[in-house]
C-alpha cells in the first residue's frame, strides 16, 4: 500500500511526499515508517507538519520511537513532547530506557513534566497508570452556554470533550454530562439539572483490566478515575480500554499455551527473550510428565505381558488432555469475561459431569466399533480401552472445570490451569485409570 | 450489590424501587433483572421510565428479552422498539426465534421496519450486519453554525453525533468532521474547509473483524460503511467494535481448545449444545491419535525388549506438544492481531529454529542430569531420550510455526492449527524420532 510514497522517497521528491503523507492517517504513516530505511526515518518525520508528526509518533513501535528520539535535537524533542496528549507521553516514557526517559522529561515543559511524573508513580497495571488528566471539568451552577464556552476555550488540549465531568469545590466528582446532552440542551439550562448523577467511576489503584471491563460493560467513551478521597484525578478513554482488552486476551492466550506473556510483538522479540518466555513452563511440565512415566514404570511387568496396551496410551492421553482443556479453557474465559464466578462451582460441576458422560459414552462407542471392526482387537482389550475412555473423559472434565475455579478462589491466576498443566495432570490420571481397569479385567 | 433493590421488591415498595433504579446505570438494572424471580421481571420493567426501560432492554440477555417480549402487550412492545437505536433493534431481532421476530417487526413503525429489514439482508458477520444507519450527515457548503443547528435538530435519534459525515449530492462520502472540530471552530467556517478529507471507510460486505481491527487501529469512535458505489450507508460505532474484538478473542480461545465456538455464555448453554461444541474435535483427534498408536505397534517387539523406553513416552509427547503449541499459538495470535503475515514465513522459521535449538538443548541437559543422577538410567538410554528431546522440540516448533501460516495461505482459519491438532501431529513425530534414534543407538 505504500508503493507511491516509497517511490517518492526513493526519488527524493520530498515536497510531493509531504503532500502525499499529509493526506494519510497518522496510523498509516507510522506503518510506512516501519517500511523505510532506518536512515530516512528522521528525515521523513521532519517533513511532516508538527501536529501530524506528533500523532504519528504515538502510533509508532517503541523501537522506532527510541531511534527517532536519539536523532532529535533537544528542541525537536520538546516540540514533539509538547504536542502529545499526556497519556500518550506516559505510554512512551514507560517503554523507553532510563537515559531516554531523562531526556524526555528534561525536554517537557515543567507542568507536563510534573504531570508525567505524577502518573509514573501509579503502580503498573493500575487505572492511574493508563489514565489521562486532560479532561473537561464543569461546575453544577454553570449554564450550558458557559459550559460550551469553557469547552471551546480549553477543549483543544483535552483528550476527549465528549464526556464532561462535573465537580464540586473539593474537586469531588458529582456528575457527568455528555457533549451530546450539552449540544441538544437549551443554552440557559443549568448543568446541575441536566447532568447524570451517581456517575460510575473507578479508583486510581483499580486493576486496568477491571477498568477496561467496566468501560466496556457500560459502553462508555471514557471512565472517570478518582483518588481515595473521591476527588476526580483523571479519565480512561475507550481507545486505551480497547488496548487493555486486546492485551489481556493475548496474555491469556499466551498463558494458555504455557508461554510467559510478553509486551512486544513476536517479530520484534529477540530469540533469547522468546526462549525466556517459553523455557520455564517447558521445563516444569517436562519434570511433571516424568511422574506420568513413573506410573508406566510401576506397571512395566504387566506392559511386558500385554504389549498391545502400550498402543493405546497416546490416544487415551490425548483424548483425556483434550477433554480436560476444553472444560478448563471454557471456564477460564468465562471467568475473565466475568460471566462465571466461584459461587457457580456446583452448577458447573453438575453440568460438566453430564457433558462428560455423554462425550465419554460417544467416544467409547465409536472407539469400540473401530477396535473390533477395523483393528480386530480382542473383546477384553476393547473393553479395557473403552471403559478407560469413559473414566478418563469424566475425570478430565471434572478436573478441567474445577481447578481454574479453585485456583481463582485461592488467589492465583486461573489461566495457569489451562491446557498444558491440565494435560499433564490428566495424563497421569488416565494412566492410573487405564492400568487399574486393565488389572481388574485382565487380572495381572 | 442488589440487596437494597431486592429488599424493596420483596416488600413491594414499587415507588421507592422506581426511584432507586432510576439512579442506576441501565447495564446494572439489566444485571438486577437476572437476579429477580421471573414473574417479577415484567413488573419491574414496567415501573422504569420509557427511555431507561429501552436502554435496559438492550443490555439484557436474549433469553430474558424473549421472556419480556412474550409478556408485553403490542403497544408496550411498540413503545420499546421505537425507543431503540437501530443497531440494537437489529441485534435483538437476530437473537430471537422467528415468531418473536414477526411480532417485533409488526410492532415497529414502517420506517424502522424497513431499516431493520435492510440490515437483516446483509450477510452474517459483515460490516452491514453490525452497522447503524443513524448517523449525522452534513454537506460541504454548510457553515459550522448550520451544521450545529442540524445536529441539534436531528441528533437526538443518532447513535453518535461525535463524528459527522460529509456527503455530496450522490450521497458519496467526501469527508468527516468531528464534533470537537465543530465546537472549536468559528461558527462561520465552511464544513468543506475544516473537514478531514480522504476518510478511512469500509464496505458493507467487509468482515466485521476487519472492521473492528480498522476502527481500533485508528482509535476511531465510529467508522463509515459505504456500498459498492461508495455511497455512505451506515457507521459502525466503537462499542460494537469492542464487542466484535472480545467475541473474536473468545472464539479463537475456544477453537484453540478444540471447541466449536458458541455465541451464548457457558452458564446459559444447555448440556447437549456443549456436547455438540466439543464432540467433533474429540472424535477427530481420538481417531488421529490412533495413528500414533500404530507407530507404537510397529515397534512393539523392540518395546518388549526395552520396556524402559515406554516410561519416557508421555514426557516426550507432552514436551513436544507443548513446544509445538507455544509456537503455533504465538503465530496464530500474531496473525489475528495483523502483526504477522504469510510473507514473514522465512523470518519466522529461522527465528523458531534458533529458539527450538536453545530450548531443546536446555531441556535435554536438564533431563540428562535427572536421568543419570536421580533415575540412575543407563548412559545409552539417557542418550536416546535426550537426543529425542532435541529432535522433537525442533520439529515441533517447526511444525508449530509454519502450519498456521500455511493454513492461512490455503484459505483456512489458522486457528485449526492450534494446540490440539499440533499436539496430535507432534505426538506421531516424536515417537518416530524416538524409535528411530533408539534403533540406531540400541541397535534393534
């Protein structure tokens, strides 16, 4: 999609390139920056107009941002930082190494520096750390006309003007009023009369995922953030909430695949970082899987006599693992969407028991037919394998649905109970069931 | 959180209950509706004021909506439908059984009925099916003052007034202007001069996930939808885009756990529906796992001689499966976040080869020490197991990273290549590697 722009850059037609880029969305200009040679990035950035350059900067990946900051003069850096919304500036600062942070803070004007430092103090992943303090605040006694005038005067630097916050003298939040309400109201209406009372808010220390879910639940464009004394200190906007929800989903997916979550896109992550994300669970699960091996060792003699039993170990382990992870992943996702809570545990177990029995029976019947008609296995062996299937699916679903709930109740992240750990647990379970059923039926 | 309201309902203090509920957010009133006895739902709904009742209705689960519609008189139904935004009405209609749909359409006024029917015609999961046609359109030659007057006159029924769309006589989209720009502009400015040209848009048939990603990428509050002749027909708002992104993540997570995706929350899904979501992959994977069994059968004689080899089968299979799914899940998520495309395949393979070698070596060393020092296994067996580990991790990561890309290129959903299928493929791979290495080293 960038052929034209790349050609203009190649031919050094900077005037035309400037005009061409001005018509593009800053998110796309940022993508274009990823495509061009590193030595041209600063050059292209400099031909953009100031406001577009600053917006483009917020859309860029942090490695390119860092590269650009290094090539900026102090006054250039100051110009960019001054144009940024506060929450974007904080996002950038959080990604940069210490020496770059120092330079950024030195370049920001004193007010902005103070605000950035304020927000940096909030714990990582808290509402405070993702909020912006650039919002429109109004007073109850204002008329709509005064409110609109205030928005016109101060709105340019605000991240959103579409939700305005009504505060009292102690700066406590007492209501919200949308720009839509203001525009549709009579200009002599009083804010206190048309505002929505009892606004929904979160506190600065609230977890950012809860903040994002709250905003999503109510379909808000922004959510107010208050301190312990209920004073309004900032707002979280819908675009940041969307980022949080997407990151949360990615994190959950990574954890479900036994990967420690990372913040960087895959293609930008070095192989040692990828290694560090993956090796801990691989090691832990490898060690736990050796216990499964011990169970086999325990029944070594029987396996020596009935070698055919070994044939079915992979199928039983896989089916058990899949059944268990179906249940655990369903429950984990339900927990993170807040559709399920610990109190539902008995309903869930009862549901899974019935699903497990139906699934187990169907799988056992299908397998029985296959064993007898296609594999020509003896009836006794078929019986052992199929009873094990029913038992394995039963216990796999039981463990799969209950362990995430128990983990959550115990204060752990339920995602640790996703596929890999459940699989390892269920592997051991299925072998114990298998050999015990075999012992009873085959009598060894 | 609903103790007070439940108590008021219990004591039949409807006046107080009404006042109490009026102060709550409609999203919370909808949750409250889930908590009360079914026979009280219609009653509580009727004490709400008309606009709050309609908004509450949109937040309710579809089974409760259906229950309410059944208890409505025709005029009550008409009142609720008239209050709904078009896209909410369409969402509700899409969830209802045919007889309820007929009643809703009969109750809607002719204009609304026509619009609902229009949108119902768009294919499921298309931009058209999730858009609303209630947006503010402006003309280039209008002044800001005229535009604001138009918003005041028509804005009440619009889903959003914060992005206005500038169209020409043929109704083609020629620009967008935000309410912020309008409010901050001089009232005599001409829309054509202050609007943003070259707006980003999607077509009615575009996949809704791409629509949501586009809106998210540009941090928009709404995204315009045009038909084949580039005429503006609707907009998709950020709240609907967030829903789509969340549903997409849930769907991916379910598919990664070998579950057919469902649209209903777990606790509301019957056991036969859950069974139907889960059994197809369980059956398919069970059948494929029997091929792994065949490999074991093939080496039955050798296993009879070296029974100790059987002990390590679960550990090797699990480690292979986990390594493979780490790679595949990373790639699948990267593809759905559009961070990765097929063209990156060689970079990805080269990256995974290096990660695989490091992971494999570390796992093999750890395991070697354990085998020799703790399990007191013979050096030859330890050598067989540890070489297999390196080989298995290598091929697992290779298959894990490349198969999702190949699936995507071939037009399939890359998610089918997630953990369960990769695990089954890798199981077979690891056994083949294991027995062949064993044959060479142990010489059977």
